[in-house]
């Protein structure tokens, strides 16, 4: 029976038990733990530099009330990058190719930003539904459009991450299959295809990091609108 290219995105199971929980827990064990020494090693120093730089960049335009989210968004950024990067290794599973998992990240974070805005700045939060100076006849239409765009935000967050990672993994598998099939028939073409596969893999590494950054950046922008 011929397997579909999309079978690689199915959640793996062993003895009927889904292994996605293991795939979500394992990345946390790969990070070095802070030590009590005066001087850290190079890996800890690099990790701390990355966390500090990312946190300062993300929360610079956000009001001090939103700085409480620093730990949450920084942890989410590191977690998503780790999941995306580990999913590029052979014989691995990428949990972030599952739309249900990405929506489980996107919906609570988006809803929390909306509720914060409605609680602390209700007038400011509701003002986003109607731009200033709108003609009277267009007011009901614009309110409906802005409301729909507000509720589409978490869907866009989850679908963007899922679609980019799925497309990249699928394209890598297609090109790798083509190189494997062409190797005994046209070795020169197969070598060129393998070089293309290498370049695409490097691009997918960049996409894995960029998409995690974009996900957290958009959440921070939603937070900035409501604090």
C-alpha cells in the first residue's frame, strides 16, 4: 500500500498511546540549567544573552503593565523554536504541524489580551472596532468587519504557523524523493537536486526560527493594543 506524503504529519502512537505528550516534554530537558557558580559556561552565557536580547526587543514598545508577560512569551518563543528545529531531524515528529496544538497556543493567548483590554481599558479596546471619522452609513458595516477581523486573529496565528511548517516539510520530502528516484537514472540531475535539497533545508531552518518569532511577535502586538 502506497503511503501518502501527509502521513508524516500524523501524530505518532505506540501501543495505541499518543506520543505527542512526549514530543512536547522532551525539548525542555535539552536546555542547560542555571548553576550557582559565579561564572557560567559558554552555553549558559549564550542562552542568557539570547533571552535578554529577545525580551528587550519584544517588550520595548509595550507599556510597563504588559511586562508581566515577559516570562510567558519568552518561554513560548524558546519552546516553539525548539519544537520547530527538532522537527527537522530525521525520524522525528513536529508537534507544531498540528493545527489543534497551534490553536491551543493561539486562542488562550489572544483571548487573554482581549480580556485584559476589556477589563482595564474598555473604551480604548472598543474604540478599535470603529475608526474615528467614519461616515454614519458605514458604521454598522465597519463594526461587523472589525469584529470579524478580531475573531480571525487566533485562527490566523495557528494557520500561519501550521501552513508554513507543513509546506516546508512537504517540499523537502518531495525533493528528497525526486533525488532518490533520479539517482540511478540521471546521477547528474540527482546531484543538482540534492544541492537544491540542502539549500532548501537551510531555508527551512530559517523558517522554523522566523515563524516562532512571528507567532510571539504578533501576540505581543495584540498585548500592546490592550495595555
